[in-house]
C-alpha cells in the first residue's frame, strides 16, 4: 500500500515539475519570438555596452 502511495506521489511531483518546466520554456521562447527588429537591435547594443564595460573593469583590476 505504501509503495502505491509513494509511486503516485512521485509521479504527481514529476508531472507538476515537467509542466512548470514546459511553461517556463514557452515563456522564454515566446518572449524572444515576439520582438521587433528594433527591440533586438536595442538589446544587442545594450549587451555590447555591458561587455565593453565588463572588459574595461577587468583591465582596471589587472592594473591595480
């Protein structure tokens, strides 16, 4: 009896976690597919600025 209960509980938890994972994946993929070209360009520019600042901080830290 305990084996059936534990197996059912395990299957329910696995199903719920799988459903959550699927929904998060849908949100991530859907968020990227609905962007306009302008929004993608702005994100690329923001990422380039961040990487440039990160690189400059690395160089400054090495010089200290």
